[in-house]
């Protein structure tokens, strides 16, 4: 992949896609193709094939997806499995049909069993039951990963997959009804600070442990793999470190400058008790994360402040 290669970033306006765009542009790639959802609905097979036939991308970062937290997955399970399956099927099939040289598929760590041993190795895929609260999304992402492997096996394509841990950073979704835990907490703490609220309410017990990766580090890992790996393995992408939800909330409170109480609503679900990825596979080929959690939280909060001022 050279600086003038035709690169299609699917989902370029989202959290991951926008980070990949920043990374590619910062490294001098000059021939990047993008389409908004209004311009191209990747769930539409005919429209997707017509785009590939006309644009002829050489390399693809498949970051387009319907994403959300526990609440969104619970309310819209049919949308989560249908939309994500359709995007994957259409883009992967068209990539094969129109001679894409290499594709990187973005999955999720939710593909692993709910009670997988910790830290979670890539080999634990399909070894147990999924977490019920995000099963539709997880099933779709498992299918995308397997499609890449099976197309490689049958057709000799060069499609690789990454399974990132919980992501955060600039361009995140801060909507309290559809966001993941970290951006939701940033918004809750900021609004509590502005309104002088005596406490912030947090879903669950605060005891589950989660790993968080700054999204620009994921983009760095994706480009690293595009340059340096071809094969049928997939890769966990994370930090190899985790914190409890309580510890995360305390850290966000510190970054935001909020000094009130934390109240945990134990009637709400916790989700998976712990989810820490084993990242030794990608460490072995030479990639490690660079951004520590507190620094990443500061950057993300600064972005949130700028974004709310522009609304």
C-alpha cells in the first residue's frame, strides 16, 4: 500500500473511521475514498456493487457498523444483527468480486464468550455462550470475521480482521440513550458539574472490569497490520490493562473536575463481569498502544467540550 493507493474507508464519519482517516492523512496517503450513508447505503447490495464497480478501491478499512451500548442493543436487537450482517456481506463479497488487494475488517471484543477465561485469547472464540445483552452485535461481528477467513481459504483473498477492546476518543457518541459507558460518563459528569448536581448516577454495581483503548491507537494498529501482516489469524487490539467501572468513574470525575458523589443503580445490568484482552499476539509482531487512559480521557473531554460549544 503506497501513498497513492486507492483506499476506501467505510464508515469514515464514525469513531473508528474518523481516527483511521486522521492516521492515513497524517502519514501522507493522498487517494482516500469516502462515502456518507446518504451517498451510499452499504446494506443495499446493488448500490454497494455499483460503487465498487465504479470506484475500484484497492484497499479497504471496513469500519462501517451500527454500534451502541447495553441499552441500544437491548432495544434494537434486530437492527444490530441485520444492519451489521448486511454491511459485512455486501462489502466483503464486492471486495472479492472487484479485486480488492487487501481488506481490514473491524470487529469487537464482544465476540468472546461471557465467561471466557481472562485475559481473553483469540483462541477462545466460539468456546462458550455470548453475553446476552450484546449477542446480536456479537453474532454479526463473528460472522464478518469468519467471512474474511473463509474467503481467504476459498478464493485466496487477503482479508484480515481486528477485534478491538472498548474504544473511546474524539468523535465518540455521547448520547445517553445509545452511547457506551465511557462517553456516557463523560457527559454525565460534565452536566453534573455544570448544574452543581450533588451526585452522578451510574448503571450497575461499579465492580465489572473493563479495558479501554484510545481510538487513535486502534487506527495506528490497523495501519500497522495493513502494512505488515497477511494471513488468516485475527488480532485482539487493546492495552492489556483494565479498571473497574467505579475506578473509571472516579478518573473521569477527576478529569472533568466534578467533586460530587457517585450513586450506583444496582437494578441496572452490569454486563460481562470482566473483559480484558490478551494482546500478546499483536505484541509479538511489534505493535503496542501508546496512549495511557488518563491522557486519553483528557483529550476526549476536551473534544466533548469543543463539540458541545459548536451545537
